[in-house]
C-alpha cells in the first residue's frame, strides 16, 4: 500500500507540472501545495526546478493560528538527483529571504547580471552535489505571506513598508508595490515557532515530491541561522523519534496525531552554520574586542573601543541584562514560545541594550559591520537579484504576485521585541552531536558582527560527549585545490572553520571553497582535505590561529542600487539627495 501511494503521488506530481497545480496534502489536513516547474536560473539541460507555495491553514498548528503561505524554490542536483542528498537552505535575518541566495551567486544555481535582467550559471552551486530547497522564512519574509496581500510602498531609505496610508511615490525614495499585511498577529516571533512552520512545509513538500525524500536531510543556514539550523534540526529529529508530536499544543505532543506522518518522516544528516549568531552571552563580548583583528584594521581608536566595552559591561548593561534573560528562560520559557511576559520583557530589554551599543559600534567605525574591509558605501555583495526578482516575467515564472523585498524590517522587529535574539542554542548543538548529526560551523574572518572569534568561542563552549577531544584538536589548513582557504579544527563530526578573506556570507566571497566545505561535511569527510572519513578524524596543529594575519582582497567600487533598501548602505548622501529631487540618472536600478 505504501509503495502504491508513493507511486500515485509521483505520477500526480509529474502530470501536475504541465500546467501548474494545487495539490492537497494526504498527510496534513488542510495543507495544500501550489507549484509549477521552473526553467529560469537553473538552465542546465535536464535539471528540474519547482517553485510555489505550501499553504498552512490556521487550523494546522495551535502555535501558528493564521494562514501561512510559505514560498519555496527547489532545484534538483546536477548530478544524480534520484540519489543525491537533499538540503534545506535558510537565510537568517530574521526576516531575510532565502531565495536571495539561490540567484545571487551565493550557493544557488545562478547569479543575476548587472543588467538585472539576465542570469549566469553558477559553477559552484551547491546543487552540483545536492538537491536544494530554499524556503522564505518566516512567514511575511521574501515571497512568503499570510494570505492578506496589500498595496503599499517601501521607503528605500529605511526599508520600512507602509500598507496603511501609502502615498503615491514621486521618486525612487519610495517604491509602490504589493506586500504582505504587516499585521503582527499574523507573524511568528520566535525561532521555535518558525521551526514548526518550516517542518510542516518540508513534510508537505516531501508528501508531494516523494522522489526527493531522504531518510536524512541537511539543514544549512547563516547569520540568524545560528538559531534556525539547530532549532529546526532538533525539531526534525524529535518528530522522527515521536511522529506527530509537532502538531499538538505548543511544547507538548498531541496523541491524536502520533504516527500519522511516519511515511514522510526524516532525520538530519548535517547542519551547517555560516557566521551564525548562536549565543549572545558567548558571542557579544567579541564585538567589543574585534577592533584587534587578524587584518590589522582598526575601525576606531582604542579609547573609543574602551568606552564601548565599559558601556557594554556596565551594571544594568548588555551583558548584565543578557544574564538575567537567560535565567528567566531557564525558569519560565524553556520551550521558546515567548509566552511569558516576564521573559519577554527581560529578553527584549537585553536585545535593545546590546543592539544600541552595536549600533554605536557601527557608527563609530564607518565600515560595513559584516565586512570590516569595506568602508561605506558598499560595492559588495552585488544587489542585482533584487531587481530581477521584481521583474514581472520572473514573478510569473515563479508563480508569485507580490513585490520581492530582500529583508522585511517588520518581521525583524517582531522577533527582536520577543527577545528571541538572546535565546541560546549552544546546548541544542551539543544534543545534535550526541545524536550523530554532523555539525559544521563556518566563519568568514572579515565579518565583524558575527566574527570568527565569537564563533570559535561558541564551538569550544558546546557540551557533548566528545567536547574535550574537540577542544584538544588543533587547527590545520583547509585545502581546496592548491589554495589554503582557511583553518579548521575538527574532531569527528564537529568542525569549526575560519575562512580567509570572507565576510558574513562566505559562499559569496569564496564560492569554490564554500562548496568544498559543504560537500565534505555532508558526505562525512574531513573538512581539511576531504580525503579521510570524519568519524574518528582529529585535526592536528596549533590551538589558536589568531596570529595568522591576512591582507584584505581588493574590493569592487560602490554601487548605488535604488531597490536595495536601506540604500544608505550603498549610496552617498549626494546620490540620495539626487534621487529625492529627481536629478539622479538611473539605469537598470543603478545610479550613474
């Protein structure tokens, strides 16, 4: 019977893609999958792609009492898709769109060209070795929406969307479009709740596309992915061990649903965290000390650094409030639903305090907080995918009817207001390692905000059965071809890699190197060379590589791109003034 059901689902999916389809899930009541085959971006002959929505009804999960339309874009592996691994990719934020990485030359099949109209195949796409699914997460991020689309405008200087009283745009400082509702009662505001929506969406996807279902999947993410990847992987493994438990009352299993989804149950092979924010208590102090870095780039004076550090560690300051929040989480909200007012108040205060000082840090430096080598305005990463994803022809090919916004400030702010930023996931990483999950922490060493020293500190604070052996391992070279791409500490399934000359989004800076690290990890090989099995492997070398200095690679010239809000990161004050008074010359969304 199970084989017959899988065959019927496969036949249905093959027939449905001829004209696009709406398919109702057999496993999840009320869930539907709307999809179509895509032929844009991934143009390798014979390699299929699908985009669409998984619609989660308000009745599916009591933790998510509103409709959620989760946008996905799936690409088959360029090699043996029937047997290749399947990997879920999530961008961080919170509130940043995952499909950005599919089309920007990051880890997806293509990169958009400077004309914002055409694309070029990415030879280092991760679908070279794995089936890849990108999901815009959480709802009201990217193309994901709550079922209530509204006409509005986006303020390109701030990135804020106004759907309540939008004025007609008169210049490029506001752009008219169709956006999610912005209603916070129809958003999620915690990693725990977002993870549930992702799990539901993955279940529905595998129900519709059983040919890509695997016993174990890979979950990779970056930035706020230091929260997302561990949380989602943990939930997946819990659901595999206890089918249906994710559907009950928040934080508890529902006996009526147990066993319903065994046919599409799956576990986790690996998680990858790229320049992730995992644990504020461990990582935040390194924001104050990274003025002393392995590039010799001082963003401000030592006196300024000391003043910021004093403020950071003052009684009632960032670190003090973070500790108070952490204790309340343990006492009152271990499940992570932000439903205790004392926890929310304390953790939101900690978030606000720390982010205020981080903002002062950024202002004092005048540099890109995600790449210390770059002085504002930015020339990299390139922004061209924003225009391409807002093209009517592209949106028709994807099956979407709304504007693409790279990052939604309302979603970000709602997460911050719940204090989710402060919630730690170090213990979850340890639990995953003890369950046999491969864990790769990969940090570009030019990132200031989520810098590699803070990531290293997290890796050394993870408690699991082999913690001592991991800490005792030394750093060795990461070799990709004839290039030394960085340094890695690894014991068995756990690795921490410092990638040379990469900023916050490692694959954009070092695409071939990132693909090698990804491939070696998911295939169970050592990160350094890929020649040894990871199980039982121990890297050898020095215990610290802080003294390994680097010289920053050359950077492209600034690009003032009018759709990449907030444009203050990319445009000079004079360019913004010209956009406001109409004197700017704009071609392909670029101010000349």
